[in-house]
C-alpha cells in the first residue's frame, strides 16, 4: 500500500543504504510515464514488479524490476475526461494497493478498479461517485480484511463526504459511511463514544448545520487511512466543510475537519473528534495518522500522531480520541494556542473571515502547516519527519451559489510566504518532547512525501527538482539528485530481485502547490489556484511539467 | 454540421437576429443555413476562406461587462478560472486560447462545454447572459473587436468565391481554379452542357437553382447534398456558373 | 351560396388569364423549359415536384403573391422576369425570361387547379 503499512509509519527497515554510503547513490534507471501533471503517487513494489498509477488518465504501469524497469504491461482505464473539470487541485493520484493478486486503485472520475497483477487484465470496476455532483477520487486506498477502503474528493464542490468499503474480490459495495447528516448515515450507533461532550448527542451531523446544508457540506475523505489490527479500528480524517465562506454555514459543521475511528467490518463510528469545528480556513482534516506506542507521562500509550493542517502536531489516544498534546510546528496566527482541558484550538476571533470583508495575515494558509504530503517515522531516532509549508494568506469572503458540478467556495484567497520568506520546511519532530529536533528551510513548500530508513537516512523531494537524502539525526544533507521536473511524489524503498536496496521516487510537478506549472496559470492573477499562484509565481522559472520514475541504488 | 448542433445553431442564430443592435454588423444567416462564423481550427479543407466572424452584440459595452463580471462570479466561473488567472480551468487573461478567442468561440465554449472539463452551460443560462460573460472575459483578456470581415467579392468573382469557399469545392472540379475534387462531375465547361443532373433536367437557371437547393427532391438517392445558400450567394453562383463555357 | 362562390372563382381565373393576355399552352412548355418545377410543385406539369418554394396550385385565387404584392398579372409577370425587384431577399433566381415568355407563363399559372 502507498502508506507502506497500516500504521502509516512509512519506515523502511532496510539499511544497506545508510548515512555513511548514501553519498554514492546512483541512478539505476528511469521511466517516463508519458503523462504530464502532478505525480503525487507512491510506486508499489510486489515481488519483481513495480506498479505505478499516473495522474489522469490514471494509467497503471507494471515494470519489470529484473530488467531495469522494462514495461511488462499497462492498463488504461476508460474514464470520463470531463472529470478533470471538477478536480480542485490538479488531477493527481496518490497510489494503488495490492491484495491477493490484484492491484486496486481509484480513478479521477470516482471509480474503483481492480486489475490482475500478473496480466494487467481488468477484473472489476465499480462506480463510487458522480462527477456531476462534483465528486472525484484521488486518494490511495487500503485493504482491511478483504475490503477496500476509499473516500471521495470534492470539498470545493459541495459534495457530501463519505468513506466506502468495497469487497476486494468482487467489487460490490460492502458499506458506506457519510461524514455529515443523520447518525444513521454517519453510522453512529450505540458503540459511538466520543471523548468530548460537545461531540455527544443525536444527529449532530444535521443540527450543527443550517437546514439541509449538510447535504452539500463536504467532509470528504481524500487523504490517508490507518488501521490498528489489535483494536480493530480504522482511522480516517474528514475534509473541509463547504463552502469555504463560514458565514454561510453557522454551527460546528459536524463531522467535517475531523477524524473518525471506525470498525472496518461495518463502518460503525467508535469515536470522533474535530480538529477544527466550524472550520474557517479550509483546514481539511485528512492528513496521515501515524499509529505509535509512545511513552507519555511515564506510561506507554497507544497514540496516533497527526501533523495537522491547522498548524499543530496532535497526539491523540487512539483508543478514546482524547487529545494528549497539541503543539505548533509552524507560525500560527489563526489561533493563539491549545486548550488541552477542552481539547480545542483557541481561535483568534479577530481573524475570522467572512462575507464582504478581507481577513489578513492568516497563518497557516489554507494548505495548512502541512497538506496531504505524508510524514515518516523512525523508531530508531524516535522522530517524525514532516515535509511541510510555511505560508500565510489573506482571505475575502464572497457570495457562494451551489450549482452542482461547479465550485462551491465563496472565497478569494491570496497566499504568500510565512515569516522568514521561505515557503517550505522539512522538520524532524519529537512527539514526546513536543518540539522540533531540527529543520531544513526550503524555497518552495515541501510537497513530497518523506521516507525514513533504518540506515538513518531520510529522503524527500523538492518542487525545484532536488531529491534529497539527509542524515536522520542531524538533518545534514548527505546526497541529492537533480531530477527533470519538480518532485511532489512519495519516495519508497524496496529490495530488488538482486537483493539490493533501491530507492524510488516520481517527479512531475503539480498538485495544488504546483498548479501554476501544471495548469499553465497566469501569475498576474494572485487569486488563481485558490490563492496559491500568488505565492508561487517563480515556480515556472525552476521547473516545467514532467513525469518520470527514478530508481536509485548503490553501485 | 448544423444538423448535429441544430439546437445550438437555432438558439444561437435566433439570438444573433434578436440581440443585435443596428449599429453592430452581424453575420445573420437564417436558421438552417451553413454555420460560417465559429471555427476552432485555422485549417480548412479546400481553399482558405476569409472567416465571417460572429460578433458579440454587446462587445465592449461597459454595462454589459459589469453585468458579465457579476455573472462570472454568480455562476461559479470564478471557481475554476479565478480572477482570470485560472485554477481548475485555464487562465483567461493570457494569450493561450485552446478553443479560440473570438467572441463566437468563447460563446460556443460556454454553451457547449469542452471535453477536458468545461461544463456545458447551454440551456442553463440565457444567450443574453452568455454574451455578457463573453464581453467580460474578452475585456479582462484585453481583446478588442475582431477585425472587420474582408469585403465580399463583386460580380462573378463573388459567385466564384461562393463556389470555392462553400461545399461545392469539396466535390467538383473547375480547371483553372483550386477546385479539383472528383467526387462529382467536372464543371469546367458547365455552361456548355445541355442538361444537368445526369441528363434528367435541362441546363437552365430555374432547374439549376432547384437542383442546387434541393436535389433529393428532383433525383432521390443522388449524392449531391442540399446546399441552402443565402439568396445573394445563390444568385452570384448562378451568374458565375453561366460563365463556364 | 356555394355555387355562386365557385362561379365567382372560376370567372376570376378566366379574367386573370385573359388579362394576362398570353397563351397558356405555350406557357406550360416554357415553365418546363425554364425549370419552374424544380422549385415549385405545379399540378399537371411533368416533373414539377420542387419543394424549394411554395406550390403554385390555384395561384389564381390568392390575394397576394410573393408574400408582398397584390396578385395582379402585372405583378406576376414582373415577378417572373425580375424577382429581386419585387423582393430583394428572395431566393428565386433571375432566369432572364423575356416579356413574351413571362406573359405566357403567367397565363398558364393562372389556369392551374
């Protein structure tokens, strides 16, 4: 799976490549996908084959690792090209999952497809969403006990967010849980025990919205899903409420910008928590939940660690949903701090955006302290390696009209660098000490995933075309490679058929941060790409579109 | 072509007729006629014709632009195109126009939608509203009135132009002109023929007009398609064909 | 009442036909030659099945012709000879028909059932 394991650690136990020898890393082979647009995917290695899903048109490649990435086969799904018109943030795909001889992934036009891993033949294809309702799919699914778990995208289009379980063998829908609306739809029942009092009550997914607005309220599941086999719980975040303009949806807007713990067998909600009730800043709550057992105040607790959009690294008890700590990892002005007693961010109300006014100097900006780009944990250094942003924004509230299949946002945004002038950072965070161990400033948002290895090396890529290996303990740059296009993909490590350790990454700039290049946008309009263009005017000078896999090894 | 998009054409041309003000010259063939105004390609089979551009009835009108700006926001165009810089959809303020920057091109893009994700607004917003949005988009792109169409040819040159820039050139040869297709009979010495339509009609103007305008009725099963010309084009064409001794 | 009506119409046709002053039989041949039937349905004229323009049956009875002028022999002859001088937008071509030929054709048309 794209997240390497159910715990979302993204840690490679291989140590052939280590801090001592990584400087000798060489390119073994590369493979051009033939697709331009943002390559956010993680390559998947099963046995002797590497699989990769491209951005739209979501071609699945099978490459022969015994033969320097020779093409074994490719699978081209039949897709609705109009889906590109309802994908907010570039036509990305974050990866596939392997299960019992099948490669399973989601397509932009909200279908899930299973392909035979040996032959490339399509086995089943199931329609999960409707592009005419503004739904697309971009996330990397996982398989838990024979069911594929996936969620929709479209919080900028007034979709109703859901997570769906699909039978991996036959492709029929096993269960679906919505994230807004009545308890029956959200699969909230007698087993639901949220930790905080404000999350208890009947049909809060209706009553915390103005009449019927929960039907177009967002709460999509376009990010990461973790699973604890021992507790039999899956953890997934929910996206922003729609529209962005908060004046149009008074109330806590449950259960958007939050996290659910659910029973994977039937989707029943066990607990929930909102990172940002009545979200004001598009702080989607869908980032990765890293499942760890950590010593907190003398006890080992089963926790999940979440570097969240709103600028705090949270540590939650993953059995109950209690917030154990929440600490800023970026410059924050939208809140003043965290109230641990009530488990709530302390909003700075003076910053609240709304209709007919412009709120300025909102930090972190809409893509948050960190967006989708996943962090990686090293059990050796006990550090969480977080690729993230350093951005602020001004936001003006506008009228928002819901017209199905068109954007439902109601805001005009301009982003700019945060304090220091650098727009990205790669930080090593100590979740027990609740502080950064070290941090590397980057010119552009660090929009790629991170990979920590047992060789005490951490890999990540930059939007200005550098694939970097840094020392896991000190952050010292040990090696880098100049790729053809900027990097927003997820690096992986694998053992090749020859027994050697390999590192693989895709280049191909894009995503929301790279929209100015991916979409050929005009920098004169700083509100383009939901405000990101204003902060990224110089990106085209550094990189064009691209799309290739790079595989590295020691000579 | 018109038969495929007849709804669009019908509405479109109706709007042109109703929406134009006397001061703005507009290409206004009645419904059912050849659609000549909107092209997405600069390539044409046969000799290139000067394009008779479709004009926006409210091009450059300040009030229309203001209305168009409001509609641009209300109908969520800004959601995909931002303030013109683009987002999900392409930028509208640069000089890259995938489907053409003419007023008619932008109009048809909005009404018809486009394959890579532009929704089809036809039938959901009125043509009046669409023209106002077109006026706004062209204003933020700093596009001014399209150049005036080249003046039409006169005399038999006009009829020759009708022949070469319309469907005739796709099937008939007239030696000495760029028309060299062999699908239909060679018309180089057309005026010297005693009969037309494979010998079934005398070669007189009346028969010829009926043949050009409605051949299926005279000879069912013929490959010659109906060519519904504007009247002045038909008269010019008849004059021209008569010179082909 | 009905008989009177029929008689009136019949005499109108005769009046018009004689007012045209032409030879209807010759007019029928000319109508065929000039190609009137390629655009107009004309009863009794072989091959005259055209659907481009209105059928000409009982044209004698119409109050107006060409959609714009009263139905008089003078107007009809002028129309046949130089259509665009009556209606500039008409699709009907100028077939370079002489005065004599147009008069005979008019006589033929006014006799149509």
